[in-house]
C-alpha cells in the first residue's frame, strides 16, 4: 500500500508539472496546444541521451532537456503564433503526429518502438536518487519550483500582458504589446519547463518508449487542466490528481468491465470536458459561469 | 509505372480528403464553430456502415444508416453542445474543448463496442484490377473520384444558385453578415452541419473498404481537415477542395521517396510550409486578425 | 478650403489620399486630412461612413490599399498596432475590449507598461508608474473600484475604464471611438470635463461621435465622412451650418 501511494504521488506530481506548464499557455495566454506530450518526450529523450552517453548529473541532463524543448517549441511557435489561434491548434496537432513517427523511428536516440531501458537514476551532486521514498522529494520539489516560477511570471508585467492578450488580443496590441513575441516567449518557457518533467519521468521509470508521448498523453494533460480549472493555480493539480486516481476508482467498481479501464477513463474525462464547457467553463476550481457580465 | 500507380492512389485519397475537409471548412467558415468532433462524425458514419454491412443488411442500407447517423450526430451536437455554449459565451476555447471531449467519448465508445484494432469491410469492389502491366487499380478508386465529382458538383450548384447557399457563402466571407441580413443563424448553422456531415460519409464508407477503420482515426481526419482548411485558405471551399486533393496526392507520391510511416509527416510539412510562407492559404484572403 | 483659426496649429498627423476597399465597397475613399496638435477633431458621419475604418488604418489594424500617413513628419504606412501605440498613438474601441478577467487597476497598469518583456525598473520609475495609474483611476472615478474585475463593472464605469487606460499613458494622440455613446447626461458631462481638461494639458484628440450636443460641446474642428469620402474638414460652425451636410447627418436619423 505504501509503495502504491508513493508511486501515485510521484506520478501525480510529474503530471501536475505537465498540467501546470500547459495551463500557463492555455489559461494565461489563450494558446491551445495539442503537442504538450511532445515536449515532455523531447525532455525525456534528451535527458536520457545525456545520462546514458555522457553524464547523469541533473545539472547536465535538465539544462540540455530544457534547451531541446525550448528550441523545438521556438521552431513551432515562431511561425504558428503570428497568425490566428486555430493555426496553432493545427500546427501542434501536426507536430504531435510527426513527433510520434520520429520517436518510433530515430532508433539511435529513442530506441525506436521498443524504447530505452536501463536509464540511470538521477544524479544530484553525486547522490543517486532512485528509491521512490527519495524520488518523491525531487518530483514534488520540482513541482513546487515550477509553481513558484509560473506564479511569479503570471503576476509580473509579463503575466499581465499574457492575460491581457487572452482577454482581448487587439486591445493588448493597441496598448503596445507585441502579441506574437509575448506568446512565443510563453510557449518557449512552458516547453522548457515541461521538458524537466520528462527527465524526471524517464529516470523514475528507468524505461521509456513512444507510448508515453503520444497524442493520448497530450489530450490527457489538456483534460487535467480543463477539468481542474484553466487559468487557476490549483486547478491543474486537482485535475492531475483526479484523473490519475480515476483508474483505481474504476477498478473498484466491479460492475464496469475491467478490461476497458483505459477507455472508461477516457470516456469519463471526455464527457467531463464537454459538460464542463456547457455548465461550468472555469473547471472544478474555477469560477461558476457568469452569463450576464462581460459580454461585448 | 509506380509513379502512375501512386498518382491514381493519390487522387483516390485526395478526393476523399477533399470531401471530408470541405465538410469541416464549410461548418467552420459559416458558423465559426471549431468542430473538432468532425473526426467523430467520420467514425460514426464509418462504423455504422461497417455494422450494417457485417450484420448482413447490405450496402444500400449501410449507406443510408451511415448518412443518417452522420447528420443526426452533427445536428445533435450543434443543438445540445454548441448552441448552449454559444448562447452564453462561445469563445473559441469552450467550443473547441467541448467538441474535443465529445470526440474522445465517441472514439472510446466505438472502441469498446467494435474493438480498437483495424476492421475492414470486404466488398467485391475492393479487389484491384490489373489495368496495364503492373498497374493495379481497384474500382473503389474510380468510385471515390466519381463521388467527389458528383458531391462537389451538387455543392457548387447549391452554393451558387440557392438562396441558402448564398447565405452560407456570405457568412464564410463575413460572419457579421448574419445580423445585417437578418438571417436566422440557428437555421443556417443547422444547414451547415447537415451538409458538412453528409460530406464525410463517402470518405468514411470507402476508407472502410480500402485502408480499414480504427476508432482513433478521427484525429487523422481532423489533421487532414485542418491542414486542408488552412492550406486552402480559411473560408474558401474551393481552396479547401484543392488543398485536400493536393495533400492526398502529396502523401501518395511521397512514397516514391520515403516509407509509408512518414506520410503524415508530409502533411505536416506542407501545412507548416504554408503557415510560414503563405498563412492566408491558396485562395484565402489575409489571415491577420 | 477657407482658412480657419485651427489651421495654424502644428500638424501631428498627415493623412494623404488614403483608400481602403472591402470586396467592391470603398470604405475609405481618397481621404486626406490633418490632425493638429492640442485640439479635438471630431469625425462625424452616418453609420458605415468609414470612421472606424480610418482609425484602423491609422493604427495599422488594417492595411491601406494606397495613400500615406505621416506621424510627426515620419511616414508610418506599414506600422503595426503595437508600434503605433509605442509611437504615441492610442485608441479606444467602440466595443471597449477591456481586459475583462483582470482587475480595474490591472487594466490600467497593462496599458501603461508598453514593453512586451519586463525590464527592470528603478524605484522612481515604479513610483511614476503607480502615480500615473492612480491619476487615471481618480480622473475616471474608479479608484475605489480598482480591485474589481473589469467585467463586473456597470456600463458607464466600463466606458470610463476604457478612457482611464488611455489617460494613464503618455500618448500624444488619442483616437476615441464613440467613447460617450450610451452614457447618461450626468456621465457625459463628466466625460466632457475630463476630455477638455486633458486637452488643456496638451493631448490631441480625434473622436468619433454621433451625439450632436457632444459634437457641438467639444469640437475644435469637425471632419465629415460619408460613404468613405471626406466631405468637409473645417470649423464646427462651417460644417454644422452647411445645409447639404445637415441633410446627410439628420437624414440618417429618420
């Protein structure tokens, strides 16, 4: 039971990091990405590559992973964010599909479909962290750091610009905000932080393959943010916890077909997303729908 | 000969892509609803046809069931999801997420009923005929192209000559016209969903008989639809048609140079190139805000 | 055109032969006019005359088909909206476009911070910034509501917040798109007072307005647009007494 709980908390903190970083662009900048799992994967593969071939120190693996995530997101964001929001959805969906092919084909780095095994534990100043009872401090610690960084960003003038863009892009531009630049920077920051979660994930499981970084994962992370509450601080964490506990709850309910847990989980959160959008777009943590104010 | 073979396959794929994408483009253009569940409409039509067919009711009933299923799904979604959302706020985000959520539900419900693996519909038309030395073409290729020609012919007449069609086109050009012309937006959007959903049906049925079906295909359908809409130019039905055809051809001809797992990468490359070089698309106007 | 007293003012913005067509319709048709420093120029004309389109062309929200616009002597023909703002040209929107989910104070703060990426600030810059925000909030009568979300304000308050966002900045030219429409008499008296006060302090204003009382009350100069064409650009009395223009102007109401 203790091992089960430890594992659950570690996974929740890793997925919370992913949800929090996605929420940063979705909730505060109004950018909808279907490629979040790509940057998660790029972080995992880049970190693993460094750890297996050069050095497992987190002071090497994490910066390299962040750089890889940042550069890739820059290539995507620079052109796609100059134009309307729909273009980014389309471009990110395309990138996600392309990335799965690359993750399965680039055997030298990703190990192909079979993936990579024997990924070294995290090396923090010579200390090897692999026991779940130690690892939990790292993942929760990283989550807290990411939360602090994003919280500070959101409440800085940069964050104000982001929120202004979300509320009215044309008004933000009319008051001197370089909208494409601000959006691009936010995507790059978000992707770099996402890559950190990838490093932790790979090292924790000591095994990764493409299945963790497919479209389903991007969708899962998006569902976590939306169900928890877009643009709120606690929402993504609540969403991540809820959706990761969901399979266990389903498995307690004997009347449901146990071979279909994955599908039932997806049906529940798919339905949850649609219903929330109709009745409570702010998510569980967010404000109730206000149908009167704010119409323009 | 290989190039010719691929060209014909490409036209077949492209014709089906064009039909599907124009369906999405028409809905998006005239209602501004980012109908991500368009992929789910495809899945519903395809599996209904498959189900009716394997149950032994034959092709005609299958086609009727698929068409009815697609239309009913599109209309229900519009009535019970999009309309309530748009009544209050209707931002791009809420509509997109709700649509996306419904897509996930359909994918998994279909997966639970029919399994997550590939299924194919066996028809006598699936078998390829050797036209020339080394050139194999299944009758379905001709049927796809004929279907596309007929559907687009009807759509063209409809958009050009009927009042309703004119309103749809006017809306795609300028969404604010609803108010100006005093059109009934509810009625217009129901029409857009009906037509858009019907356009998916040929592709859904023929795909079942050629490449096979899989509940997760909806995302592929959406990628193609989005790519064709953007490459063709948002709001331009003709542009989307051309782009869909071009994407199908490009995917197929790319096989001369790369393995089949890279075909979707070709779509992405074309989409990305357009976003960089010509964001307004082939026939679109400015893509700025 | 007859010379008039405002002709002597320095020209801030020079608009020459500007055209813009949508589809086949000319929304702005060969418009040439000057915006002169320190005065209020009012754009009047029936709906669809091209007034807002002209604003959009000035700030770069739309691209001109042809013609030139000069700002402080420099051509700004392909300017982007955010650069226009940084050059000192600010505008309001007919539909306000407030930052709805943000507080009243944040709305004003955002408009003061014209940079995209935060730059470190000295203490005196920080004080200057909060003074500007406080000033604008006080002028607009919103100081006590500064922590309320913009979307929760009443209609008139929202209009004043839209003004406060402009007032807090150092912009030289304000393009105001129907800022007083729908205000009750009390509120628009207050609005006129604010506007006169700001112009006295050196701001130049170009305003789109329908209400004749307001037009008469504030205009130093009136530019009359109809179907994209500039029919007059002169002293208020000259324009308002022109029988032809009066016919177009009042014709719209019936």
